[in-house]
């Protein structure tokens, strides 16, 4: 790797996350995100609005609520509650009730993708959405929300009976509303987010079955598929987990080719999984570092900066747009890996990524992070309208501040416990 020789001058080599000013900077960025997203997103009719670039609701009259937006807002407001941000608990409650009363299909089981004020707009039952319900319920349990236990039990049963495929060690992707039809497609994205959620459920309950499933997904997606492809994460498969290199799906959720942002997301998740599994699966750390380096080597635009959204199988950019979430995930991964790897490479990239975010992605005038830039870093909105959600950017701001002993929520709780012991 050409950049692996990155070095820091001795006079400026101590890690940024140890420095008081940088820690204040990160907290300020996190607080700015909460200011932009939390109360403006609250839909008085239930659930949350998606916001435009100025932070106003995209469709105030009859907004569509998608399950990943509802659940991520719950998860992020739990983080707000854990760090002591006033107003967060009310938002957790608002979101949890909407998931339980509206997204949940009480008659057929499972959770529907989309709703508006008149009812269901998209009844599909997707592993991606159920992963985020599992994450929201697991997070809400940490702050003692009264619906958390029953939601956790309910969504776990749905995942186990409908989505989990014991033979492959992965989740199936998508059914229609009455479960009568299962798409033949299998995708890594739903499985990646399921890995994140299974780890959160393991942390919230201590039940080993969640962790075992997460480890099996990582084994399938990374060890058996990404590593042999030169540490590039393949996205799209048929029902037998045979790679479909020519797949063309939804540009937002299932874009063709490979998505370097997901290699970065996996880099952090693998380290988390390695830590939670008592550091016994040693292949994960080497794979994580290689995934990070490959995303930089192949995905980072050496001319303008930023990560290309997608690459083809010859590593040429397909979608040249730079989105906000890959740089968010890169920051989180660089911070997490730096806690275990004391070399300059990950620290130097951590700084370069924040330079890029500060100068190009953070919307200092209006708040939030710009969701999409053109190749030359001018704002655009071909794929994303407005500012989609708080989840990726918030975690980028907070992961560097807390112990790397599992997920962010676990780190916050343990840091708080340490502070109380000292008083």
C-alpha cells in the first residue's frame, strides 16, 4: 500500500482523540447534529420527518416514514440520553411507540418498511429494516424504555423464524407483506447491519446466540467472499450465495459494483466483533485493517478527496458522487483501529478524514452534514434529497471519544461507570 508509509512528525504525533481541544470539537459537532436533527424531525402525528438541507420537513403534510429512519433516530436519541443530552428520552419514547404501534404488523408479524398518515405505503418485510428494529430495541433497553423488552423478544423471534438461514449463516433479504413471497436476492448490506444489531442485542442481553450469528455472518461475507476478492466487499448474491457481478438494483440501497463505504463500515464492525468475542477470532483484525487500506487505495479520490460511491470490478469509479456516510464510517473505523494499532497510518488518515469533513462535508451555515457532493466536491442531490439522517455522522463524532470495548453505547456506559467509581 503506497500510503502505508504515512508518518507523523514527533512534535505533533500524539493521537487527536487524546487532546482536550479535539475532544471538545467532537462533542460540539455531535451537539450540532442533535440540534439540527432531533426536535425538527419530530412529527406530531407519530414518527419522524426527513429533513431538507435547511432542516425543514421534506413533506410536512403527509410525510412517509421509512423504518430505517424511525429506528435510527431511536438509536441516536438513546446515545443522546446516555451522554446526558436533554430532550433525548422523549424522542426515544416517541420513536419506540411509532415502531411498536405502526411499523409492527400485529396481524402477520414483522415490521413494514414504509407508512404515511393513511397507513402502509410499502408493506415489504426486509432484513435491513428488521436489523434496525433489533438495534433500536437493544439500545432502548439500555435506557430502560418500557417497550424495549417486548420489542426485542418480538423482533428476535421474527429474525429467527423468517430471516435467519442456518445453513449459510446469514439472513435472507426480503419478503412481501404477508410473507408469501421471498426474493431470491441475497445482499451483504442487510447482513452487515444485522451484524451490527446482533452485537448490540448481545451487549444488551448477554445472550450468546446473538454473538454467534454475528460471527457467522462475518465469516460468510468477509472471510469467504471479501478476502478472496482482494479485500473488496461483494454486495449482491443469488439465494445460494453465488456472487452476481452484474446485479443492478436500487442506487441507494443496492447499487451495482462495490461500495467502498461498506468496506470501511466492516473494518470497524470486525474490530467490535473481535473485542466482543474475547479476541479469539484473530483473522478479523488483519481483515479489518486490509479493508480500510483497500478502501483508501481504491476508493479515495486522489485528486479532489472523498470516497467515490461505487466502483466496478476493475476498480474504476461507477458513481463518482461523494456521500457523507462513507467518510463518517472511515472516521469511526480509523479511530477504532487506532486504539489497537499504534502505527501512524490510521492516525494520519483519521486526521485527513476530519480535515476533509470539516472543509467540505459539514454544513457550517445551516447545520448537519451535506449528504452528497459531486466529484469536484460541489454540493449536489442526484441520489439523496436533503439531509437523510443523523446516524452515520453522529457515530463518527462520538466513537473517538469512548473506550473501544464493543459498540459506542457500551463504551459510553463503561466510561460513565469509570467516572462514577472515581468520585
